[in-house]
């Protein structure tokens, strides 16, 4: 095997000389620009390399020396060995692409199966990755036109273990159906005779949507409700949650059999569960369905926003041959339900690759010391409250956050439950938790907050109760509320849900915002409406409708709703609406940050299990910082997020989730270096 070097003014001329000298089977092993043109290093295929070149004898080259020749020969022999291994089916899981798939959480069996069909033309770069994404999305077999399937109606039975999200998903499906085809065409059925709270929650959804709710008592079947259900186009059954190993699992299908219309069983899979658990759930539930004479092939993916990795779920869905239908990515009804986009879900799964490797650091921390120091220096200088965040990570949390001075310090997002912390969002995008005293009433808690933090604007989770609204009015305190799509208000002479008014609302302006790693164009619309807290208190407010669209495809990505003071115009309302958007993003990322911290982030004081308030404080601060780094375009933010993401290795599309992982890595690396210095 002879190695030759060719220099020519152009690439085409160099290739012509290679073919003339070595033939069409020549192998190009190096290609680089040189003064005066292009240099190609090639060898003649089919000749064997000498086992050991005689001492002092140079291999034939146009120019060069024996050391370069021997190095090239060694590399070519290594390349040939790898090619021979690939021809024998070996080494398929040793490629960079296989490493990415494995780091994302896909199984070795699926990786080998997919990469076995990788065409040679795809190579190892972006083209190969795009091909793998397409293959995985095709194998995922997501149902086409799921809204059309839902429009067909029928009887849907939502199945799955306790806590997978059956009741919330039932409310989301019923809400979407009612908004499109009318509340009188859908009915909810609760077959959960064990959990009273589940029935109460379903009853709340039924009342808000104006749909019928029927209870299926233990021992009865759907046939007992045939008289009232046959008139409905869509019937959604919230079944009892049973573990996959529960001996009563097969019995749980009995109430679903015997109706006049066939029951379509849908399995709900928790995206945040482990692969082994997901595989066991689907296997046992499908076996029980077959024993009852039913098929269970359709699935709805829940809690995808809580999943650190999506690949294990996709691996199980592909391996079991299931048909994904919808995807739930939050608790909001009905906004956080969307048709499953196979390509996008696979892309998200691959982007999560390498984010966690069993708690180990992605790289040697000593090699990252310089970058780490620069990153921490920038964060301490440019991020208000970052020193407070570091104190929280060290377990030295403060009950009262260090709010910046000023008449408008930020917003106070009121907690949904009394035992949860409120979220304080600052003007610069920083955030802290706030624990008001455990007073007997919300009014007393608001009084405490207003006394200590008068510059914070309350952000409520809905129309306030009459006593709260009356107190806010008497104090002259402006407030705004996050509203659900089905929240009912009076417009002109009719009482209607907000979703029914959004097309009537005139557009006031636009804004660019980021959500889940992509930039969206948000249209801001508004209507004056009357909102009421029962029959005891009401008032005029301005309903705002935020429609998010993809700026490239113009596809609608979702709606959000808010209630603000009626006399606020766009210039005054805009910063509050944007804060509402950011606050919801921080709230959604907070739980993931809290879970990540609880899985092994050591505090700076050496305590591996800081108190819960400390964990919560740190999680809120990290979630807010990740969202801010994702959205902000200032010079420091662009430089900092590039440096932070670079600590994780190869660059990928930035998302708040990936930035959160990178920030956690900064903390882990800092702790590792501190412990190494102390040892």
C-alpha cells in the first residue's frame, strides 16, 4: 500500500491527478489547503502494507518523510480494521451517533437495530442524525390527525396506575371536545370507587365545562348507564388506578365490557417513570385487556414536562408497538394537551442525551476549572440575587428574599395550595420563594405580604374569592389573575367561557417570547368583561388573550388567558403579561430543578441533604436563571449561556431544561473541586 501526496491549484485538478496516478479505486486519506492550492494525500487500494518498513527506507511519496508515511499507514490500517468490524456487525454501538443515542437513554437493542440500516451516504454528521431522527419517529408510529379521531366520538376508557394523570387528562379531552362540538355532546364517567378526591376533581371539571358526570358504582358495568350515555357522541371514563402488579388488575376491566358501543381503551404512560416500570406497566395492562376481550394499543403520554429523559419512554412505546395519541405536558386544562409530534419528541429525547450520566460529571472537573471560574464570576456580577442563590444551595437560606429597591419590585405569584411557597418574580427575571405565615385565611396572608412587600403585585391563580377581592379593592391594590380557558365571564349580555371570546378580541400588539427552547410570536388581544366571584362580588376587568404562533410556520402553538385591571392599556399591561408568561415557565421548571437537587447535589457546607426550604429556594432560583438565560439576548447572557452549555460537551439547541442541567453541572463541578481541595 503506497501513500502519495498531490498538490494542485484546485480540488478538481488534484482529484484528476490522483485518478491518473492511482486509478479510480484510490483512497483519499487527507485533504487540506496549502499555499498555492490544495493538497491531497491518497493511497492505492488493494496493496498490502509492509509489516515493518526497512530502517531508513522511505515509503514512496511525492514529497514528505518516512515518519509521516508510517503515521498515515497506521491510521489507514486502523480505519480498515474498523470497517471490517462494521462489515461483521461489530462496533455499531461504538460510533458517536450510537453514543448520543445511548446517552439519551435508548436501549442497546434499539440502537443496534436502527443503526444497522444507516446508509453509507449519511456519514456520521448532521445527515446521519437527521436520518436516525426520521427512523425513530417513523417507528414511534404516532397517530395521524388525532383530533379527527377524537371527533369520531365513542367511549374512551383511560387506564393506568394511580397518579399517572387519568383524571386531569379526562378533563383536558372533555374540554377540547366541548369547545369544538359542544358540551351537550360529551359526558364524563367516574369508575374510581376508591379515591373520593378523584371523583371530586372530575366533578369540578364537569361543572366548569357544563358536561354531565355519571358515577359507575363498584360491581356495575357500562350497560347500566346505556340509557343516558347512548345519546352522547363522546363518553370519557376515568377508571380506578391500579398498580401493574395488583391482583385486581384484570377485574378492573370488567366494568368496561358490555356497553352498547365498543369501548376504546387508552393507556396512560408517565414519561417521568423508569424504562423498566413503563415496560412492566404496558405489558401487564395489555395482558389484562386481552383477558377481558379488549385491545390496548393506544397510549397518551403524560408528564412529559417532568421527564429528565424521554428516550426510555419512546424505547418502550416503540418496542411494544404502541400507538401514541396525545401528549400531556403540564397541569393546565385544557392547554397542556397536544397531538403527539413524533419528530419533535424524538428530537427532544436526543437533545437530552448526556444531560445525566448516573450523577457523574460529564468531564474531568480539573479540566474545566478556568471556564467554571469565569462562569461563576460572570453570574455573580451580572445576575441580581445570585449570591443569595449560592447561599440557598449551601443550606443558608433566608426566609425573606432580597428584593431589589424600587416602587415596582416585581410580582407575587400566589400558590395554588396553602402549604406551598409563593413565587416572587423580580423585574430582571430573578425569582425567589416566599413563605407567608400559615394564617387562617388568604386575606391575612395577603395583608402580611403587602405589609412586608408593598411593591409586589399579586398574581392570583383565578378570579379571587369575594372576601379577597373586596379587601384588594378597599386597599386600592391592583392585581392580575391567570385564567383557564373555560373560566366564565360576562361580555355584553352573555356569560361565556374565555375561549369562546378570543376570536372577538381585537389585537393590541405583538411580542416575541421563548417557550421550550423555541421563539414564538405572541399576539396580545383584549376585551373588557365582567368577572364574578360567585354571586357575592363582581367587577369590570380586562381579559387578555395571548395567542402563540411559530414565526416560521405560522402554526398556532397555544393560548393563554389573563385578567388585568380594566383601565390598563397595552403599554401598561405588556410587562405584566410577559411576567405572567415567564412566571409560568419558571413554575413549570421548578419541580424538575427540585427533583434534580434532591438526587445528589451536595451543599457547599458539606451537608448532602439540606432542609426542604433551602432546596425549594435553590430550585426556584435555578429555574428562573435557566429561563432567563434562554430568553435574554444581552451580551453577558449570550456569552454566559454559551460557556455554560459548553461545559456539557457538543453544542445542541438551547432549551431551559438543558440550561438547567448545565447550571446544575456548574454546581456539581464546583462542589467536586471544593471537595478535592479539602481532601
